[in-house]
C-alpha cells in the first residue's frame, strides 16, 4: 500500500528541492552546475549553469551563464544565455546576451550585444557578430 507512493516521492522531491545559495561573504572559483535553482549573493569566478538562477544585488559573477530563467540584480562579466532573462535596474552586465525572452528595467547597464533565439541554450559556443571593421565600413 505505501510502497507505491514511496516510488513516486523522489520525482516530486526533485522539483520541490531547496535552492542552492551562495552567501554574500562566499567567494567561489570554479564552475557551478545545477539542474535546479541557484541563488548567488557572493562572488563566483567561473561559468554557471542552472534551470533557475538569481543573481543578488551585491553578487559579482565573472564567467558565462546558461540558465532557463535568469534574474540579474548584481554584476555579471561574461556572456548570458537564457530562455527568460530579466535584467533589473540595479544590474550591470558586460557581455553578450542570447535570449528567447528579455526584460530590461530602466537603470540597468548592459555593455554587449543582444540576440534573440528560439533555443538560446542550444546554440553553438560562439555567436558571430559584425567585427569593428565591418561595422565601420557598413559591409556585411
């Protein structure tokens, strides 16, 4: 009677898992990968991949980010890939953003290219933009 319910529990607990939290006073050097949620309030030097990623107002990330849902309130120095990206008014991003859905609040600072894609997380590692000589001359 109870054994059939216990077989289904691991699936439900996986979706209800607590987020992994990087506290404000924690510095991490290395890549972070999660199939769930990560909240970063500290400093990370490395790439970050997650289903849901929240970058706190005092957080600093140096590395590329790939997330299903991404909320940025702090500083990011690296490229961003996400299905749903929100850049809040307190955020600073230095890097290209590849997105399916993008929201930018007034006051947000972005220094990079923006590119829409229906599958932003599955694109090849590099995205070709115009180089400086092509942009200056107007050539394609």
